[in-house]
């Protein structure tokens, strides 16, 4: 029997970017990081630090709680 692996989502950065019509490239430029880092955040492969998450919340004009699942 095959077992499905359910990937735990830790943040909603990707969802909020889509809702706002913004791209990962835009966020990467704002954060002054490589696009692949933002991509890893968006796909929940790695998580931003609380400081970085706070900056992302400010850039996206949302409460930091809105970014966390």
C-alpha cells in the first residue's frame, strides 16, 4: 500500500503573493536576496527567520500572523 506524504505548510507567502498579484522575483528584489531563496520560502522547503518574516509582512502590508499557517 502506498502512503501519501503530506507536506506541512508553515507559511502562506506564496498564497499572499498570488492574491496581491506580486511575483517571487519582486519579493526577492525587495529583500535583496536570490530568487531561489524566496522560492524555497514559498514552497515551504525552508522558512524565513522571524526577522525576515517581519520584513516580508511589512513589504506585503499584512500582519505577520497572516503569513503563518
